[in-house]
């Protein structure tokens, strides 16, 4: 099993990466592989199509997804939003019923608004939402600060264990013959007459 993690920060090894790395430790302890993909500026510098194509291919081989974003102006980074808009339109069918989680990192505030934005992608594609023992966020201005956020670290570790548990439950269910619900063709209501 494998979980793909998206780092929606401009900083490849910053606070968001640090939080995702803590989740990865728990997945590894449960025998689950993970990969952190840095979105960075590829979503806004003309490389979005190639980056989405690369991640979409990785999603086909992944069993779960974690989306991470720093807080920029009380919301998710513009890079990750642009990227997710394209990715979920392109690869939405490959995400259906794969467990998903979102995390936010901030120096101070805006984390719950960021989580709201990110969780909408997960919920739109019928992905089971993996939770933790509090809103999945870490606080700090630097990776060192994040490593001192004991509550935030516990939240990331709990989320990693919950993701591993849910993936193992899904695998056990498949082995026991539990069938995935059939997809229905989406209905669009039109209020314009």
C-alpha cells in the first residue's frame, strides 16, 4: 500500500513538509509506503499540466492521499488550489473511495479556513475523510518551531495511524468480498429555465 502526499508550499522543506514527514513516519511504522510530492511553483509558472499529469499517474498507483498546505492570507496557498482544481478534474475518478486527509501549517491563524478549502476536494470525490484527534494542523514559523508544537505533532501522528488503519480495513474488506459501491452517473440540477 502507498499514500501520496502533496506539499502545496512554495518551500520544499518547510513547515508543511515537516508535518507531512511526521505522518509518513507513522505510515512507515505500519508497513505502508509514502511519497511526498512538492507542488511548489509548478502550478503557476506554466508547468501545471505536466505536474498534474505526473501526479495523476502516481495517484493511480496510490491507495490514499494527504494534501498539505501552508496558510497564505487565511486560506490554502494559491499554488495548491490551482493544482487541485486541475488534478481533481483530471483524476477525480481515480480518487473515488481512496482515503484522503488534509493538513494545514501556519505561524498563527487561518488553519481552519484552509482545512475547509482542502477538505472540499476530498469530499467531492467520495473519498473517506481521515481525521485525527483535533483539526489537522501544526503551528510554527520554521520546521524547528513545528517540531516544538507537541500538540500538532500528536495530531499528525494520530492522523498517520488513522490513515494506516483505514487502509488496512479497506484491504481486509476487499479480501473478505466486500464490494465497493457502484458509481452513479452524476446528476446536475439546472435552476436556469
